[in-house]
């Protein structure tokens, strides 16, 4: 799931974010399903092969038909001992 430089591919990061947001909406026990309208991702740093990923999702606003959520994904500590 990494490129030749050992950095996690961007679409894999997007999938992790999408799963986190979906799980958050699921736990809200809403009466009807929601679909993703827009998935906007800014990548500031790369996640290397041996790094742990930490992703946190927060609810920004809940409307009648749209829910705005934000997911922050950051590299954690290095898993492999040197």
C-alpha cells in the first residue's frame, strides 16, 4: 500500500478517513442513512511504511440532511526498532 519511496498511497489514506467518518456517523444512531457528498483531503506530511497512523474524527455540524465531519490523520511513533 506504499509507493516506491515507502510512503502510504494517498487513496489508502482517503479510505482510512472514509471508514473513520462512516463509523462515526453509524454510532450516532440516526434514523436514515447518509451519503458522502464531498471528501476533501489535505496532505501535509507523508506516512512512512513503519509508522503508526492515528485518526480522530469530530462532528462539526449536524443539519437536517447534511452532517459535517472532520477527520485528522497523523503519523504516530515508529513501530520498527532501529
